[in-house]
């Protein structure tokens, strides 16, 4: 693999991590959705580049899914949803920006430390991709923990999933990547566009997940 | 290679049935079709005992998966029988509309399809897709009543379940990365047989890391503490047949995935032993669930916690490893599936006649509904591990094999078992005896499934057929 090929792949994967960190401190849903769309575009570029350098044309399908579905359809749908719900100006953050960012940086350091140590035998690009992917996954989890709002939660999950797609495409020659990304898209599509957000809004008058806790069956 | 085998049948029957059921409007017909399809799946899966199709890149069946798939098909069949009478009542009181009912039946078969696919997939990627499909299906089923509680439960289940399967996927990718230098690129790096055969040469550090992710990911679906939060809500708010299927089958499918990866790690002598992690999570689950049982006010939620406890025992047993503990784990898993689904069958009818799932609203069942009441009492006796039922045998085996090897580990286990026993016996007294609560309309119940299950559990406790013993011993040796 030539130096340039590696550099571009590295740049795109690192870009995903950076955008994940950017997402952590977006406290407005509109901005959050836009940043997520940017991450999806970066992901699709990264996957397309992997398809090119690995000579794996099936990965272009995954790239196309990321571009069309995650960078366009989902963000547009989410914008519609939050507008309809009237929460597009709402500020949504449980923990402050400072602690969240510190935790995020810590998680990135952790995943680099763990991943680079255990993958010494693998090729250079593969291990860097895995380390970045783990960072994106952990940052996605962190985002799910710090968000109260259902839309924020779903975006956190989708960015986590971006990390998984990065890992799957970085693992050279991995089979079933397309099938897996389709399966994930189905999962997300079901939830985002379909039933849940509308129903939750309909039934609970808010998409704030803490409101759901009132209906715990255990309390009387 | 191209001939039609029983493996194809256990996938095709539910898939076709799901398509047909989505079109049938009347609930009586569709319930009957559901039962027939489940019966056909059961027959096809039982035939796997006799005729074993050759391994493929995607599908394969071995002695371990046969145990799981036959159990799964059997409980799937009996639950479909129970579901028919349960659903009739739900339609009568208007809790389910015809459209939702059609959806329910189609989803039931899709769920069966997904679980069968997970159990016979010979490929870690395909298995992941199947478990993801099963999760998605059950989320939709849990939400089917569209009440506040059902939506909250489904939402929670979706979020935690998705995070779980996402972590499991990361673990799956890591296994592939570990396998690639040895096995080579492409599909071979995901096929079970190849992976296990060559696991000895994999990078142990990567395998260890992969197992942590897989254990956390699939462990969420097994319902191990502290990843269990979705389980009680999902059990309580969905239709009761789904609670039975969740407890009796879906938890087992996730457990099957964990066991498979445990076998993979065991094949590599330099990788960390997966046992201690499983033992710890198992013990924590048993003790935590044991205490949580005391505070339950909802009857389905209570038995959901009991499922957490039992999955804890099973994971503990498999974590101990060795032929005897593995045998006990397999036996316990079978007994738990049968008993817990029988309990949910009776609880489903009880909640229908009493019009409530609150424990406080259900009293004196043996007076108003002797058959249901006594079945529940028998089921609770069985599930809390009292003789002469089969769970006593399996728990006894787990405990005694632990005492023989690690006496100190047996103490917290026995403590957890006793705590849970106390809670269940205390609760069942109020439910079954005393002044009856209102709601004495006769139940239009199908007793056959619960009687059948309890009879099997009783039979296993009194006399365990040597044929099955030999089979389980053989599988226990496979598990290492």
C-alpha cells in the first residue's frame, strides 16, 4: 500500500473521530443532526476509499447506503420530526460540556491504548482503523449516556454504528459487510422514520426520555 | 448440496408461514395456521437428530445446536397453542385489533425464523444478523399494545438491545481480524468450523478483547446483571406468549452465541479463560435477581426477574466448565425453558381472568380457579428448585459440582438460590391461597401446553431418560 493511500484512509478515519467529538458538545438538536450528516458523508467517503484501495467493489454499496440513507434520508426525516415536535430549539445536555469532552478525550486515549497494543501483528491501516472505530463506538455510547432526548439518543446510536461500519470495512476482506450494514439500516429505519418517535411523541407529549420513567410499572 | 434438507425446512416453514399469516384476516384461521406451522417446524427440527445435513458456508448443525433448536421448536409449538386461546380473549376484550393481530402472528413466525437461523448458522456474521432480526421482531411485539408502559418497555428494550448487538458486532469484527492472518481473507474467516479448528494460532490478545465485547453484547440479550434493565419491562408489557418465548427461547439463543464464542476461546490455549468472567456475571445475576424478587408488585415482572436468576445459574454453570457442570447447565437450561414458559402460560390466563397483573389484585387462585391456581403453585415449586421437579436435579448438579471444585464459589450461589426460593414461595402463597380477589369468571384456557411442560419437568426430576442423558453428556464434553 502506498503512502498516499494510507494517508487518505487515515485522514478520513481520523475525521470520523473528530466529528464524533464535535457531536458531543452540540446542545441544539438541529446542529446535532447536521453534524451527524457530516459524519455520515465522511463515513461514506472513507468506505468508498477502502473499496477503491482494497479492490472490493461490494463496499461501494455500503458507501452508497451511508451517503443516501444516513447522510440524506435520516437527517431530513429527523429535521422534520423535531420541527413537528417543536423541539428544534431545545437545549439538550445532561452533563456539562467540559466533563463530557474530558470523558470523550479519555475514551479516545483508552481505545488507542487498548487497540494499538492488541493488534501489533495486523497491518498498519487495519489497526489504526480499528482503534479509530473503537473510539467512535465509545464516543457514541458516551453520547447516548449524556443525552436525555430521544432524538439525541438515536443520533448517538447511529454514530456508534458509523464506528462499526468503519471497523467492518477496515478489516480487509471481511465478508457480509454489506448485509450487516443493510441489517443495521433496517433497524435504524424502523425506529427513526417509523413507529417510535411518533408514537412516543403522541403518547407522552414529549420526546424527553425521562418522561417515560413516570410510567414504570413498579411504581403505583 | 442442492437437495432440500431439514435445515432449509426449519427456515422456510416459518418464513412462508409469516408471509401467509400476514395475509389471513380471521384470527381463528391464523391462530390455527400458526400452530400448524410451528408443529411442522418442530417435526423438521426433530428430524435433525436422525439425518444430519452436510455443513455449508452459511448453515450447519452439530450436536450442540440440535439441543437448542429442538428445545426452541418445541416451546415455540406449545406457545403457539397457548397463544391461540390467549389471543382469542384479547380480541374479545378489544385489546388487539384484527390488523395488529395479523401483524402479531406474522411477527411470531418471523421471530421463529430468526431464532432458528441464529441456531443453525455456521457463520458468526450470519448469526449476528439473525439475532439482530430477532431483537427487532421482539421490540415490535413488545410494543404491540401501544400503551404507555408497552412503549416505554419497547423503547428501553430497543435502546439496550441495539447497544448490545452493536457491541456484539464489534466483537464479531475483532474475531474476524484475529482470524484473518491465519485463515485468510474472505468468508472462511467467519465460518465456525474453520475458526474453531484454527483458533490455536489466533492472536490471543485480540481474541480476549473480542470476547469481552461479545460477552457484553450477547450478555445484554441473555439478561445478565448489570445489563438486564430491559428484560423485566419487556416481559411485563408485551403479550404473554411473547414473555414465554422471550424467557424460554430468546435468552437461550443469546446464551448459545456466548457458548459458541466460549468454545472458540477454549480452542486457543494462550487466550484468557472465559470462565471467570461468566462465573462472576452469573453469580451477580443470581444474587441480585434473588433480592429483587422480594420487591415485585407485578406478577410477570416477578417471573422475569426469576428468569434473570436462572440465566445467572446457567451462565455460572457453563462458566465453571467441565463435563459435569456443562451437563448441569444444559439440563438447567432445558428445564428452565419448559418451566418458565409453563408459568407464563398460566400467568397469562390468570392476568386475563383477574383483569390485572398486579400481585396485590390476585389472591386465592386455588379457590376461584383451582386448575390455574394449582398449576401456578406447581410451576413456582418447580422454578424455585424444590424436588421432585427437574430443576431440583439440575440445581443440585450445579451446586454439587461447584462444591467439588471451588467450594467458596458454591456459597454465594447457594445463598442466591435460597434468597430466590424464599421470595417465590412467599409471593405464591398470597397469589394462590387466602381470600379470593374478584374476578371468578371461568378461564377459557388451553391447559395442554402447561400440563405438558410441567409433566416433562416432573418426569425429568423423577426419571431422566438414559438416551437424553447420554446425548447431554456428549454435548457437555463438546463444550469443554
